């Protein structure tokens, strides 16, 4: 049984929480302007103490200890929750989806910013906790579901319909979440294609994942189909790093905040079929070291692929890690017959 004493001894000392200023990520190649430095530590010792002890008190109230199987790492630094909220430009009247509210520390900041929050939480004990915590407001709803299995569109549409006629600045919702690291890719794949529902997605991810999603370069081992997917549906940006010392329990890796500005259908690259496009991209990367004229032979003969590569202005010996999103779009439209 998890006791209050166990939790007290498991938490890091308050003084160990990060108080540094960490710059936004820069790939060192000067490819883009570095985002101004962002302060990720608490603005004051008092707010740090309050957030730290609030997390401990909330967990003790349910006799809970974070579950590794659910990827639970609770935020101890209230200023980072403020930074997440500001990164999404959350305003009065916004509808915000939060995945994995935990003890409700980020939820509280979102509600205080004027948002109406729909939270999806898998852990029934945390569902009870946040439902009790925010029972006095009508701007919060929590559903006990596994996010990667839920039909988020059916949950969001009624909330957006209810906003019609109100004086709000956006017809779409936003996502602001500190998500379990082990479902990051699943969450990204589920959210990015629904730009008709969400205008912006702000996620706290494992730093390695954040860098890979945003900064992976051509001709590197990190360049994968997910990079094509992310850029097809959104404009991603790495915002700032969050040291691991800001979480309980402390993970083995640092985290980072990434924003995805979602495109709407008219802004997607022009392909006859998104299904066939991503099928082609995945096939290309399944034989990553193979030339495309070989890995895509199941679509059309090699000589036709070579001709299409030439028409697209690409070498006939091209491999998948050498093609940009635009290159894949051109190639698809030349060789795939829908």
C-alpha cells in the first residue's frame, strides 16, 4: 500500500526543481532563428511551494502512486503549465482538449485563462480526483477513456456547436497537454489530421521525440515517415526544453514543448488520395536504403518510376531519405493511379 510517508520520501526536494533559463532548441546549422529564451522555472518560491505540495496532497488524497504502465509523470512546476497555456495563446472562451489531466495542475491554469476544458483521462482514480476538484465550475468536463481509442471528433463537435453564436475569436478548439511519453506518436497521428476541429496542438513530449518530429533533416537516420506526416498536416515548432527534475516521478529523459499549427483541408498538399500517398511513403521507407525505383516496384514498373523521378527533377537513383514532402507529393501524383 502506498502511504503518505512513501510519497513524501519519493518526491524530489523542492530546491531540486529547475530554476535555470533554457533556450529553445537550435540545430546549430543556423537554419532558422532561435526562439527567444524562455524562463521555465517558477517565478517565485511561493508559487513553487504551492504547486509542489498541491501535487503531493492530491496524490495522497487518493492514496495514489504514479503508475509506470500509464506513463504517469506529474508536473511539479506551475510556471511550465503557464508556459504551455501561453504557447497555445489560450484566451477567454476557448475550448481546450487536455489529454491526461492527472491532478489537474495544468487544467487549473487553463480554466483560469478563461477556457472550457474537456479532459480525457484513462486512470479512474485521477478522473475522480479532477472531477471533485473542479466540480464548482461548469467549464470543465472529464471523460474516463483511453485517448488512443476514443473518437475525439464526436466529443468535440457538440462543445464547438454550443459555442456558436458566442463572441469568440476562434471557431476551432485547441489541445494543450502534458501527455504520457509512451503514447506520443499515437497522439500526434490522431490529432494532426483533424484541423477542422483543432487550430493548434501544444504538447509536452520527451525531448528526443520533440526534436525528431520537428528538426529531422534529409539524409539522416532520424528522417522517417512521421516527418512527412507531421509536415503534411501541420506547421511544427520546437518551443523550449523542460528538464526532467520538474516531474514526479523523475523520468530518465528531459522533455520539451512543441506546437503544431494545424492546416485545414484546402491547405494540404494536393494529392489525389491521402490514403495512397501515405501508403506510398511508408512503402518507400520500408526499404530505406533501397532506391525508390526498387522499393516502389509494387506500384509500377521501375522504368516508369525512373521516368517520374526525372519529371519531378530528382535523380533516378533517389532514396526515400533524400526526398522532401513536396518531392513525395510530385512523385505520388506521377506514379499512383487512383
